């Protein structure tokens, strides 16, 4: 299986990738991105293999005449910030994000934190590596300089805070890079108690992946053992570009509802602005954004696509169902600490707990994402869905095939292909549970036929 993925480069360290591969990838990245003779930010997470992979990547950049700005141990949002703040020509984050400890990889950007994806360069970099770029004579001689952006990033994030009263949070760092991200709360009206607040690339307590509900159990237990103490809880993934939230009772908050509330906070000071929600999100996102005076727009799935749509439409914010929250203010990239402040702003503005602010959003019935492995080519399944509904409802192809019959029948559906497996993914929502179940079963019958 190739380590060159749709959105990043990732594999099991020692099996799929090692220092030699990273050296080659660095040289290919420098050539493809046109950063020879320029400056590139390089950061890394706390995985056991990240330091040696950093050394290999830095050596590859230096041999391409690049000056490396080493910001050290950092969250992925910090690496994006450093890219823009330092006016670098590109940035590289060495991480495997939410994957388990055996994995590592890297996320590549151009200047301004513009991501390089499979569609915009990762495949070209793969080709250069395969053609033997690592064996070429050095193009130049760059340098490596340590740069600390932690205080600048913390100050930048704090500009988002406008709390009506002090709040205390429960944070689960999962021994990962949320620890670095939390520096933005120091000296503010947000205080916290932490779980697993020591860096450990073995992630000994649980996987650093808030998308898996079982990883939230310790955070939920802390909150439930201390009723009334915490306004809400936050769980971070390994590189802290994703965040999962639980309310003051320890109940998991759907990530599209978080998108709705963050949009509401930002629109209070940016009336009329564009906010994106990913196309799998509940209809309430569109409704809340519009009610708050914003312009709701639907995005396709995947950070590189979302960032491109945000830039094209001058959007101030986007939320993805996977727990990524994107801010124009952070160079159109993720910031889990900005997301935390935005949610805290909403909670602290009144006397209602977060669970009561969320309750009105729980008005429709969602199927959740249902994956089907199919022997029929997924593209043929999508074509069949499109043909079945294009004369009955609004059909569009932003990402896979979406069918919108909300105005007439009270439901919408999206059917899309996996980027990496022969899977078809269904997301469907209805005004009522009965509508959702009937349409869900109808779509699944067609997908699985």
C-alpha cells in the first residue's frame, strides 16, 4: 500500500517508511513546491520516531538549498500558524495525526499554509521519489535554525476570547500535542484540569482519536465524578488538529452541532460572513448559520478541499464532521484552541449550560455514516443513485452524489466513495426518525443490490 495518501503521507514506521524515504520526500517536496533557496517551517509531534524523521527531512531540505525553520515539538495548528506568521515559503508537519503509535508521516504545505494534497502535488512528489531524486547531487546548502512560535501562537489564539465569565474545562490531551495547544489558555479566564498531560509517543492511556467514542470514556468519567465543576470537556487527537467535545454532563456533542455554535459565535462580530459546513452535517448547521446572519455554504469532505473553498469564498470559518475546525484567522487552517474559545464564548455569555444550548439542535434524525463494501464498482453505484433520483429531487455532485428532498419530503442523502477502499458511504437525515429509517433502508437496498 502506498504511503502517498489523498491528504498526506503516512505509513507504519520501519515497515512502510523510514529515514531514507523521508530524505527523498524532502528533496522531492523542495523541487515540486519550488522552495529551493527559500525558508520552510518544519515541526513534529511527540511520536518516538519523529525526531529521527525530522533530522532526515531537514537534511533533504538543506541539500536542496532550503533554510529550515525548526519550531520543534508543536501541534499541527501551530505549524500552519508558523507558516503564515513567519512568511515562510512552505511548511511540513511530521505526524501521523490520530493513527496509533506505530505510524508516522507528514503533512505538506505551500506558503500561506496552502495544503498539498494527492490532487495538487502528493502524487507528483511520489513520482519524483520513484525516479530517484534522493540520488541527485545536492542542489545547494541550506541551514537549520530553531524558532519558537509558541508565545506568538498563544497570543494570536487569545484574541478570540471574549468570555462573559470564567469557566473551568476538563481536557484530555491523550499524551499528545494538545498539551502544546493548551498554552493558549494560560493567563486567561479559561482554566482546566488535564488528563494525560505528559508527552508520550506510545500513547499509553488510550489512542489519541476523539472520533472513537471509547477514547472519551476517561474524560466523561472525570466530568461525571465532579458535577457542576466543568463547563465542558475537550479531547484532542495526536497532533491536535481535531477536537472532540463533551458537555457538562459528560455527553458527547455531535461535531456538526459544534460547527453550528462556533459559527454563531463568530457571526456575532462578522455579520453576513460565509461559514461552511461539510455536506454530511445536519440541516441545523445551515439553519443556525442563516439565523445568526451568516451565509451558510456546503463543503465537500477533506481539509484541502475545504480550505480551497474557504479561500475562494472568503469564508471566516468551516467545520467538518471529523472534528476539524478551520478559521480564516489561522491562515484558513485548523485551530482546536480557537474552537475551544469560541464554544466557551457562547457558554459564558449566559447562564445556560452547554447541554441546554445543544438541546434545540437535536431536532432531526440522522443515520450516521454507513459504510458498505460492494463488489460493484463504487462509481457505478453512484451513477445508479443519480439516475434513480434526478427526476424526483434536487441532485448535485459536490462530493459523490447528494439528493435533497428536504423541502418536499423532509430528507436529504449523500452517497460518496471512500478514497482508499472499495466502500460506499451513506449519510442521510430526515425530519423524523420514521422518514430517516424508510429512506435509509431504501438507499441501502440500492447500494447493496
